[in-house]
C-alpha cells in the first residue's frame, strides 16, 4: 500500500506555501500600484520625503557636519564632497578644504593638493595644483594680500600676485583662515542645497513598486512576486478545477450506484 498524496492535494499545499511567501510582496505591489494610479489625487509628485532614514538610503543625507570658513560678505563650506558658496553648491572635491581667504580680486580655497580661485560671486575661475613642489597643505592664510599655505612639514609658502610661483616665507604676520561655526539656519540652507530638489514620494513609491529601492537585485525580487502571483492564479484555477471534477465524479457515482 503506497502513501502517495493526490495531485490535487499537492497543488493545494504548494498554492498555500507560495501564497504565504509572496503575500508581503503582493500586498506591496497592490498598494503601490493603486497609489501610482492616483498620483495626482494623492499629490505624490508634490510631497517630499524628509525622513533621514529614507534620504540616507538614497544617499541624500550627508554624513557628519559641514566645515565652514568666512570671507568678507560670504561663507565657504564643505559637506562631504560638496563645496558651497554661501548656500549653493559650486563644485565637488574629494580633498579636504583647509581654508578660504580673499586675495586681490579672487577668493582662494585651499585643499590638500590644489587651490581653487573664485570670483566674488562664487564663479569658479581656475584650479591650481600645489602638489608639484609642496607636500600636503594643512592650512591657508593671507599675507600682503597674497595666499600663504602651510604644508604638513610646517613650511610656509607665499604666492606671487598671479598665484603662479611660490616662495618660502616666515610665519610672521600671517592671518590664518580658521573654521567658523554656522547657525542652524545656515546649516538648513546647506542641507537643502545638498539634497537639491529633494526626494518626492512618487519616486519612493515607484522604486518600491519596481523593487529598485532594494538595490540592483530588487527588481528580481518584484519579478519573483509577479511570478508568484501568476502561480497563485494558475494553481488556484487548478485546485478549483480538480475539486469540480471530483464533485462531478462523486455525483456520477451516486447516480449510478444507488441502492
């Protein structure tokens, strides 16, 4: 005597198991699909996300705190790789910002191995490398209205008026650029600039619906949910058809085997 399970019972068990595994993804697909169909009604495209957790997931929440320096009438900041002139991003730089000064007609920013020259309106004029002759820059100052940099070996170099050639100079009468504390309002302005136009709810719902919010392989997760939904439909149809056939068989048997 064998202990084989009927095919209908096997299909029913798999139908239930797949349903339990896919229920969360199917619910997500259903809810997000309904929301996306009514984007304008829910104002998803005009509602912006301010959750630090979500913004950090999208890389829109900067780490640490901004470092800022003051020049006459303006403040220069770095937050992660972004360089700000007042409350707007002007460029990106992987190196560390070590100071900002006003020298003749330029605003000069010093990084590890280069200087950035800006106009008084924050427009980028030129990048000047300093790594050819000098070691890493650790501090920026001004003397005779000309930039002075201090390198990691504690030697000071002063630029000519065109900021092309450099000479060793004593550390007398150098006014160094030091970090300054910024107000909460200034920090919020930097944060808004860092985030750009922000992240609207429609983008999050769309990424959740497609699975892209979970990374590169997230779309395959949602593909699996769609396949599971297809399996549930087909297996449910099979279970229904099998039960109907069984009921027909029972009725036929009772009709022809009455006592």
